[in-house]
C-alpha cells in the first residue's frame, strides 16, 4: 500500500515563502511537511537565478539568491520540518473529519490538518526567442545559473523587465561587454534599476528586436532590427541571454476547487482559499491591492500559518508571540 505521512501543516512549495512558513509553523510547535516538484529548496531563485542579488527583503540591502535560500532553510530547520522534494502535489481529498489529504506524484499521501500553498507562479517555462533557437546551449540561454560563465564575454541581454535589467547589471562588471536590447522604448523594470542601468555603461538598444543569430559551432553574431534603421545592426556576441519572462501553470492545483483569478488563487484577509483548510501565500495569491514582493509574501505566509493554527485548535491565540520572548 502507498505510504501515508501525517502532519499538522503541509506546505506546497519550498521556495522562500514556503521555507519561512515552515519556520512560522515550527515556532508554534506544529509538525510541518514541505513538498516541491523541484529536487531542491529555493523555488525560482535556486532554479533560475541563484547568483542574482536579492534586494527587496527588509534590512537586507543585497544578498545572493543562494545565500537567501540557505539562510531561510537554516531558519526553518531549527524545527525539523520534513522535506518531500522532487515530487508534485497532485490530488486533493478530505477525510470524514475534514482533514486535507494530498496525493503526491509518487503515490505518497500527506494527511494534514491544513495546507498552505506557496507555489509561486507554479511550474514555469521560459518564453522563447523566435530567432536563433538552434543556438540554444551553444550561446543562447534563458537562465544564468552561474554568471562566472560569462566572464570576459560579449553578452547580449534581450528583454525589458526586471530579470533582463538585473542580469545586465550583474554581468556588466565581469563581461567584456554587455548590451541590452528591448523591443520598446520604455522598461518595465524597477525605476531604480533602470536608472542604474543608464548610469553604469551597459549598451542599450531600444525599439529593436533580434532578427537572427548567426555563427558556426558557437554563436558569433546577433542581427538586430532597429526601428528607423534600414539595415540590420550586427553585434559581435558570445552569448545571448533571452530574459523574456515565463509562462506559468498552476498544474494540478487548478483542479483543487479553489477560486482562481488569472492563474492565481483568490484568498481572503486570513489567506484562506475557498476550500476548507486550504490557505495560500506569496505570488500564487490574488486579492485587491496585491503587491508581488518577497517581503509581502513573508507576511502573508505568517498570516496563513497562524490562522491555520487557530483553525486546528481554537483555544490557541492568533498572535504567536515574538521569537525573542522564548529565546
């Protein structure tokens, strides 16, 4: 028979918000299980930009993504949560007592008092660059897991959002040259980052698109179609980082009966979904005035876990107290 794991709180998604949720649950003395489809903790940070500086956490001016994840996991590990990684949360049922029972992709069932969904944007795949897909792995990439690989290279970054601007800034000190090309005249990235981009010396080409990529066994040139120019602008490049965003998919979670809004999960002020004992926090949630920042997600998951704790035992206080009081 398939194994059943019993716990107080099941957290689906072991990214930064899920890890902090495990700490919050552990602080309240609740047994916690974290599930993630990825084989390691950290979510998007670990998978996509472990070396990128994270700057939107209060009192942390800038720290590498991998270091943020390590610190969050160390914090959670103080309370010994169980990690079930490399497996996806698939099905949801409820016991006669109302306890959520979540089936995982490997057949294991997690019987929990409550579930907190911290799945970020769900499963994600990059938006592809139409030109030069044949150079994928030979100069074209959609991720930068190790910026050092671009040391002393001529790098072209494609895109106008936060990821594109952040990668251009991160690679500028180590690459031979960095050029950012964006199909519009304005950027979607944070204003402070765009200002830094203009000040640091990164080459910027706006109102332009990559028309073709050329080379031999490796990528050698990028041909840009620039508005107002009759001939393509040819750049010598060793690498192209296409930071064009991602297509997200909630996967099986979309079939759990929770109310959805544009691939996100609707919650109330207690971070409850429309399904009994199922909570959500972080980028996966939707409510009026939602701001998608990691710092906001930390507060949301603390709210979710503490409301779940009271739902499990109404005799408990919603406010857990300060960690310094029990140190």
